[in-house]
């Protein structure tokens, strides 16, 4: 039993690693003994997190990357390989929404600029596909590996207002299944691709939708989320860790193409 979730000395690459959710994952993977490569557009923040992990006796490397630029991903891959020699785990964490791509009182659906729709779709979907091309090729060549994508509740049934984000995360879930099958059919039965679908976690990207700036209380949308989450609260980033370690390890050896909700019961509740 004690080896079931063992990921010691595995090399994990995380995109969006300087973000709220993925930095928490990176710290946990490092604490579990994995070597972690923190890839992010925000190099300085990734560096700070890497230093924190290294200062605690872990092994971390910060690497600047733009997940929308394949040559930037290839440069990052070369840095990771020269430092850690291999890649066992890829977490595609870079993603998010932005206000300009959200239908609200200031901007109706009809006025959302195409560039904003594209920005959100590209970051979540194309960024996941390109990183999987670059790091997944290493897995195909070595005949083993684990990919964990980050989907969302918005993928299961679309959330109001977030038109492009919902579409992009649905595409991420679909790609998770597609890639799981493709790796197994074409390259190796020992490569697994799964996703987690976090419920609602208060982070920089969604605070504007969930917390009323003036009062500090819930917006009507925030209240609706809490009302529809049977556990009656937002999640905290550390609550994703158990599933991530499980999916990364042999504990999930026969789990492939799955999208795991981590949502306090939100997706199980019909609202009635
Ligand atoms: N916060 C939530 O409630 C929630 C719920 C479901 C899913 N998610 C998803 O989880 C993931 C992480 O979310 P988070 O809340 O930690 O977000 P975050 O904004 O804290 O982190 C995202 C990170 O991605 C980086 N990034 C942005 N564009 C990039 C690019 N082009 N190349 C490389 N890095 C880039 C940012 O610098 C940032 O560090 C996202 O995919 C998000 O959509 C979040």
C-alpha cells in the first residue's frame, strides 16, 4: 500500500505553475518527492515559488514559457530535459477567463469582441494542446507518462456569462478523452491522460464575478454557487492535491480519459 501513491523522483512539468491552483499542486508534488518544473508566463513568480520549494529541501526549476507559442514550449522542454533528463507528469494548468469575454450588464453577448473570445479559447484549449504536443512527444518516445488537464464545472454544463471559457473547457474535457485514446492506440498503453474539473475556488480570475467589490459579500452569482454546492462553500486549493497525486501515481494506473469533479457536490445537484 505504501508505494501505491509513490511519485518520488518522478519529473513533473506544470504550466501555469505560478498560479493559485497550480503553485499549490507544485508544492505538494515536490513535498511528495517529485522534481517539479514550474512553467509560467510570469517568470518572476515561478522563480519565487521554485525558491520556496528548493528552500524546503525539494527540487524545483522555474522556466519561462508562453503556452501559445510552440517554440517557447520547445525551449522550456530543452531546459527541463537538460536539468531533469526526463518528463513523467505533465499538468496543463495555464488557463483562465477574463472580463472582456464575459457577458454582463456592461457588455451583452452581442458586443463581446472576437479577440476576447479567441484569447480565452486559445489560452485554455490551444495552450493545453500545444503543451501536450511538446511534452507528450517525450512520453510517446519513452512509452510512459501521465497528463493531467484542468477542466471545469463550465465544461459539464455551461455556466452563464462565461461563453468562451465554457466552450474552451468543454474542449479540454473532450481533448482529454481524445488524447487518452490516441496515446494508447498509437504509442503506448502506459500513457494516461485525465483531467480534474474543479468546482468553485475563489481566485483572482473569478473574484470579480463572485464577490461584490462594494460590500465584500457574495454577488448574486456567488450566492447561487454556494446555494448549488451541497457542501455550502468554495473549495480551497489544497483540496485538489489528493486527486492530483492519485492521478499522477500508480494509484490511478487503470484510470484513463476520465474527468474527475472536485466540486463539493455541485455537479451532482440538480438544484431541486
Ligand atoms: N479558480 C477556479 O475556481 C477554477 C475552477 C476551475 C478551473 N480552474 C482552472 O484551473 C487552472 C488554474 O487556475 P487558477 O485559478 O490557479 O489561475 P491563475 O490565474 O491563478 O493561474 C494561471 C497561471 O497561468 C499563467 N499563464 C497565463 N497565460 C499563460 C501563457 N500564455 N503561458 C503560460 N502561462 C500562462 C499565469 O501567469 C498564471 O500564473 C486554469 O486552467 C483555470 O481555468 C480554476
